[in-house]
């Protein structure tokens, strides 16, 4: 029996019998109430570069589910928290520049935007994933692109249209972040040709309805130096007096706050061995009733833990404590 000739009417009839919504136009629909009305799952995507394919919701996307299953076996929020913190520190380059706040006017907007590019490599390293092309990596044999923004949307490149993307939003002003896994169908990207590289933003409706949250808003570490008043910060980060006097002021101002090694390096920017200078101020702080603890030493980590403070191996904290101060370093 000869096959039936191809007919749009027969295609639409078959879709109707299968409960699949018919394609209406192959184009994004007009804006309604200020928001772009998108094609829905079951309709045919406007991206013909990959051949004719239906838009699929997350639960019907086998590749998305495989990647999601792999990610859910891992502490994605924790890994991303550390990766973002490392990326911010890298961009600020505090040990050389003395900068500590990514929102400061002396940080160029282009530098802020570069956090996303650095984050890609931090995430690959943290998750033990390979760097591939044209998309950033492969998870369970599925190509995945890793995107991040310090704004409200992502620039999805042409090669990632209709591919899986991990999209991370970083709110610097509120020190928090969240991520989604989404198939970035071209039909769900803002219309138009995008920028010169073909990059387009993900439509808000698609993010809200057809993506999967990997984790909700999660706090980012706050650089302790941002807790200083402008007057305190100017004293701590001044070129004079010397490092030890400025470290003493910093620990006095920030008593009880964990001070990472990166902050020590920022305050001592441009100087040799700031960590040694920080160790030298123990006696001076003791005169002010403060005990300086360093996470490098197990007994000092235990003392901090007794005060419900967790110190990493390169963290410091100045505390007011009763009894004899510990001797170390």
C-alpha cells in the first residue's frame, strides 16, 4: 500500500488525534499585556537548523531528565556558592588591586560581567566535567552550556539554541544566587536576531514554566570588608600606617567575623607576606581583650567551633574569650 501523500491537514489531524497542539505560525506571537506570548510544549519549534522538532516540557525531555538526575546526586548549590565566590575574588584581584566590593564604582561593568566567564571554568573544575565544544561541557553524554549573569537575563549563543543550559542568576546587591536547567528552545528566546553573535535572552515565561530549578536563592559569602563603615574602610585600606597597625584595626572592627585569607591579602595588597604580618598582631589584640584564632591549627579551630564559628584552614577570627589565649603560629 502506497504511503499517503504529505499534507498539512493530515499532519494537523494526526496531531489532534495524539493530543498534540498544532503549530500555529512557526513564529513567536505578539506581545500581550507587555509580555511575549510564546509557543507552548507540543508545538513545532521555530529553529529549523536542527531539523523539525517539537517543543518539549521538562518532564517529557529524556536528555534533560538524565542531566537533572546526575546533578541531583551532587551538592550543586554548595559547589556553585564556592565557585561564584572564587570567580568574584579572581575578578577583584584584591591582592594586587586592594578592591573588595564588586559593586564599587572602581570596578568596570565589563569586569562584573566577566564573573560569568570565569564561573564556567570554576563549575567545570568543581563538578569534574570536561571542557568541550561547541557547548561548554557534556553530562551523561548530553551537551550542556553553562551560563551565568549578574543581571536579569542570559545571552544564549546560537550554538546553544534548543540545547540544554544551566542558567545561573547572581544578585550581587543581595549576595545570593539561584540556578535552573532549561532547554533553550529558540521559540522560547526573545525574538529578533539577537546581537552580532546571534545571542538572545531567555523569555521570562519560559524560565518560569518550562525550566527546572536546581536550587532556590542561596546566600553568597559576604566579604567582611563590606561591613566596615566608609571611615573604617579608609583606615584599614590606607597605605599608611603599616600593615600590622591596619590589621589590628581590621580585627578590632570586625571582631567575631570570619576573615578569609583573601581579605588578609587585600588589606596587605602590594606588600610581602601579609599573613606573617597578621600573625604578629596577636599580642596587640590580646591587650584589647581579643584572641586571634587561625583555622590552620586544629586546636584553634576547635576553640572557634565551641563559639559556634566554623573556620576553614585559611580563615581567621578575633574573639573575646575567657581564660588563657591559645598559643600557636
